[in-house]
């Protein structure tokens, strides 16, 4: 029996897609504002990207090419599982190449290569509310957004400095979109925050458990919050290069390679690393490629 | 038992392939909304119910259903063919109260009610606002409106001559309400362009 006959195209029924599509249009019209939507139960647990999956299922067409990444990698569990889900339910073509994809769903990195106008990047978001750990009540955070009352967020960043001597927030680093809404860019490493600013591709964020969708249209100002004397900065790895491809200006994974303390750094973006190796770049531990 | 079939004989078909046609139209609307003023093509062909044009019919089929009240302007408020078509294909409640409508169909843009009489959302829920589906005869590329804002790298230029003379002034007021405000989908026969509430329009 053919499995795909069991489901509507891309799993969701058409009424659900329409509801999500209406939310997406509102999200695009109000950049950074979290639009409530009637999130459905999906055939995967919360935390596995049910929000991102519902957004992707609502925008994907039969001619789309889908790339699915978990952190930077196409090969890890979440990416493989969700790619399989869409291959099964939508029958769409999938790819690992950033440049080939028309839709990229991610948890939570943004690929190293620049995205284009013809692409959409869909983020899986666990906690969409940037103020949630500072103020647990939804009624209050909603009011704070309405009044543009974001002083508390700066207090949090200040406390980081008071405790650690620098802003120690390294992921889910709050941003301000179009000088209006403070937004949680999902637990994306702050290394990727600068890529959100005036990105050519449309960014869509879906939070399934929390039932929110938000968006950043292309070419929109996205500023990471900071202080004049403690400006925003991204992670740096001095004197480190990818063990496989030798890249330096990328986000690194640290990988344990044996039981004797051996380790290496390599590109978190697996497609970027493969492309570089194919182009002849090589790092100091190329023989570890099979292991990684 | 008599089953009321009034008008149903006149209902023309919806999408020939409901799933993929709706996806394709939505994709065009999403691209247009995220790049305000860029004209997108609607490739799906419909027997649009009079007096709606093709793009209007496609957008309604794609976005409206029983959860989204639709307001009709004076010109079409009595258009039985269109109303039967909307009821049959979308089950969308047709409302006479535009201040609570999710969507509003404006087929005569010259006499479009003031933008601030539609649902504008609240400061806490700015998404609870009306999206205007405005039927126009043409959208001109490189026309006299200069658009800027999110979604636009430098400038987009379009124009629609169907809108009333004070539309630009009204739009300025709409934009000042941000994050509240209405969004507009301009629909010519097979072309659409969107004006989300963020976009700035200047006469150039």
C-alpha cells in the first residue's frame, strides 16, 4: 500500500493550512510580533520542531526543494527525521546544498552561505517570548510588547555584565526588529544574529507548543540589543580552524574523536564544510572526516 | 423535504486542483506581502463570479474560510452570484460590520470607506485587523508611488490609478498606527501586489 495516500499533501489539512497562512501574512506585516495560531498536534513530540513543521507544511509546494538542518548539520537526528517526514507526506525533493534549496527549515543555525531572495528560512522555536524568563505571565509580557516596555531585557543583559564582566548570553540573544518589537531569534547562536539583519530571504519562525508564528521580512533592520560601552559581539575562536576544511570565519562544533582526549573543531555547517573540501580546501585532521 | 438550492446552479467551480492551486496562490501572496510593491503573477485561471476578477477570486479561495468573516463593499453587497460562490466554496461568514471583518472585498476602490473604519487591531493584538482585498483594473510597474520599508532593499515603484485621490494620505495615517493598521492586497486580473502596514508610500 502506498503510504502517501494516507495524508493530504504535506500532512496538514487545507483548513489548518489556511489558518496558518493567514497567521504568516500577519506575521510578515508586523515584523517581530508573535501572532497566535491554533497549533495542531503533530505526529512528533513538542520540541522536535512542530512549529517549524507546520509553517513549512503550509508554505511548501510540489516544486519546492527542501533543506532541513539541525544546528548546522543535515545529518543529525532531527534533520533526518523531519526531512523524511516531508519526503513521505509531500513527496518533495530534498537537498543538503544551501544554494539548491527554496525552503530551509532549521533548528537553529543560519547557514554560512548568504541566502537569496528566492529562499525562505523557517526556524523551529521552543520559547518564542523573549521576556518569558523575566516575566512568566502572558498577560504582562503582552502588555510590555504593546507599550514597547523593554527595560527589563536591558536589566537582564546588565546583570550578565555585573556577574560575568561581559554579556554572557550566547544563544537566543534578543534582537529588536524594525526598531519596534524585541524578538527571540529562537536559540540561534548569537554568531548568526548579524545574518538576520537585512537578510535577502524571508525568515519565518514557528513555535508549536507555544502556538506562535512570527517573521522578519527581507531587508529588515534587526539589531542585537547591547550597551554603548558593552557592544554586541559574536563568538570568536582565536587560532582555531576547521580540522576538515581549514575554515576560520565560521561557527565551530567541538568533536571528541577518541577515548584518549583527542578532539577537533570543525564547521557546524556540514554543507559549507563539504563544499570547501570538494573545492580542495583541507584542514589538519582530514582523516577524521569519516568519523565526523 | 424541499432542499433550498437557490442560486447554486449559478455557482462556478473553484480551483481545479484545490490543494496545489491554493498553495501556488498563497506562495504568490506571501512573496508579495514580504516584498511590498513587487508584482506577483497569479497563474491559476478561474471562472470568477461576477463582478470579481480572477486574482480576487483566487485570493478569497486561498485565504477565506468559516473562521474569517468577509465584508463586501456596496457594489458587491447585493451580488448574489459572488455571495453564493463565497458561501459554497469558502463557507466564509459574510458580515456587514467591517470593523470586525478579517477580510474586506473592495471592488470599487474609488468609493472605498476610510481605512480607519476597518478593524485595526489593538496594541496588544495588532494582528486582529482587516486585510483588504482591493480589486483594481491594473497595477503599473515603475509607476508613480515610491515604496520603502521592510521587504524593500532600496525602493519599489508601482501605482494603481483606481484608488481614490486621498489614498496616499489615508495610508500615511494607517502607517502611523503601527503596529496596528490594515494590510492591502491589490488584485488586478492576473497580478497582485501587497501593501502591508509597514510600507511607506510617497508620490514620486
